[in-house]
């Protein structure tokens, strides 16, 4: 029998589930699971209450920046933290991450204006970027290739309960108390996660590792901010700002990502580009579905939160499925399949926006969640599989960076479309249609490029 070509060969067979929770690895998995639960609660509750924030603080122009600022801070944090994790280890950085979380959550909870809330979201984004980089780095450094699909599937289950109950809790808080409580609820989970995860981290620092690319990371963040700010501005200089920002962004990115990323060269460069497109597609849809359900279809925030919470269940289901299929299918096939399922969700969402039966939004989010759960964990797995021992965090950094850049661009570009159509006197339906079309375009591109993440 002829061997299967490496371009389409499946990954190594996953380890038995019992190995995931055994010994020190098991303690680390539990700690990371709690940390991921914090991020899930935080993200889902905040996205659900944003329509209430808009009603209270106003300023539709900055609505998209609540998500974009969070992602921009992650962009600046991830390359720095992944390099620092190699150089100093993951343990020294967990307390700094926790402190940033508390500061950012407090700023948003007491915000007197949308601008202050956006600033708080920026600080939260720095903490989220550090947490994301630390979690993935810990998995890459301490888990064997056979364990990684299982661990990433377990991490996806951290979104299950927050996804099912987080929007419901957020809706209750917004409708009956205040949206400000949404930024207070995650703090107890933060302290609990730190207590659990700190003793379980056991990777060794590498004093010979390259220093963190602070200048490059900050330039990427600055370029992305200028680009999105130019798109969101209404003055005659706005296009110039956007072009300058785009140039700065591309030049800075070229120094941080692997050669061939912009052309989807096979392997890790294509994986990084697919991570960007996947996050862009999901964020351009996810950030604005609650706005659609409340301001276009007339649902309460609680009802909208309950309606879309089904995505958490199917996300976990998709991640569980990929953890089994990864031993039988190539990485590229799984990512393409996830993208196609996600595109079904986008199509149904646009249909609901334009007046189809409201219950179909449940079908849309079931499809979107399953597609994301399938594709999202596979992309970093494909990079881990080819990473050199001891340099896992550095080699993952471009993929994590592009993933987070996709969140910022998806939230910012879709938000700019909504703001600009409103300024032009057009309806919210028109702006949301453009936003969801942007999501669909990114999803189609990713489906087409995903097979290139497999190495020949």
C-alpha cells in the first residue's frame, strides 16, 4: 500500500481521554479550564449587554470600538507574551494578567461614557491577550502531540455553561439591575482561576530565547488602530489615516509573521492567514447579532441572549467532533468543513435580518457554533505539529497574532459599515447586511485557503 501524501495525511491519533486528567497535566488542564471559563463568561456577557450600554451611554460610532479596542490590545500583547513565555516561563506572568483584568473590568463597570468603557475594554483586551497566549503556550510546551487535540476539546467545553447561561445572566442583569454588573461578575472567577492555575504551571524558562518583539507588536497595534479609526471617521482626512494605518500595519506584520503568510504559503503561514479570516468572519457576525435581535427584530436583551446561547453547545460539540476526526482527516479538510458549516449560519442570519421567521436564528447559531468549534482548535494544532521543541510559543505567536488581528478587523470594519450607513441616513438593516456580508466574504476565503495549512 502506498503511503498517504503528507499534504493530506491525518494527524497523529489522539491519546485516550483518561490521560488528559492524569497527574500534573491533569491539574494544569483543570486550571486552564477555569481560566478559559473566565474568558468565556467575560466575552459572552459583555457582547450580550452592549445594546443596553448603547441605550444608556449612546454614541453608536463607538459601538464597534468596544470590541475592536479589546482586540487591538490583544494584538499588542500576544507577540510580547508568547516570547516572554519562552524566555521567562509562564508562571511569573499570571499575576500581571490577573491585575490587568481587574483594572479593566473596574474601569468599564464605572464608565460614565462610551469612550471610558472603550478604554476599559482596551485594558481587558491586554489581559485577555496575555491569558490566551499563556494558555496556548502552556499546552504547546507541556502536552504531547497526542494529548493536544483532547486538551483543546476540553478547553472548548469551558464555553458550554457560560454560553448557555452567560447571555441569560447578562440579559437579567441588563433588564433588571444594570449592565454595569456584567463587568463585576467575572472577578470572582478570576481569583479562583489564579489560585488553581499558578501551582500547576511547570514549564522551564529558556534564557537563550529571543527577546520579546515589543516595538513590532506596538506598531501592529498602532497601524490597525489607525486603519480602523480612518474607516470609522467621517472627515476628509479619514481615508488618508486609514491608508497610513494600513501601510504601517502591513510593514510591521511582515516583521512578525512568517514569510509567505500574505500569500498563504503551505504550512504555518497559511494557518496564520486562515486564523485571521476565521476570527474576522465570526466577529463581524457575533458582535452584531444581539444588536439585530434587539434593535431590528424587537427582542429583549434577555430573550436575545437565550436565543443565541445555543451556539455554545454546538461549539463544544464541534470541538469534540474534531478531536475524534483529527486522527482520520487532514487539518485542512477539517478547517474547510468548519468554514462551510459556519457559512450556512451566516446565510440564515442574513435571512432572519430581512424578515424570515425569528426562530431560524437558533438554526443559524447552531451552524455557526459547530463550524467554529470544528475549525478553531484545528488551526493551532496544525502549527504545534510542526513546531520545534522548546520554541512552540514563538512559532505559535504569528498564528495567535493573526487570529486576534482578525477579531479587531472584523469588529472594526463591520462597526464602521454600520456607523457610516447610519451617518448617510440609511437604515440599521442596511448596515447590518453589509456587516454580515463582510463576515461571509472572509468565511468563503478561508474555506478556499484552508487545505493549504497541510504541509507537503
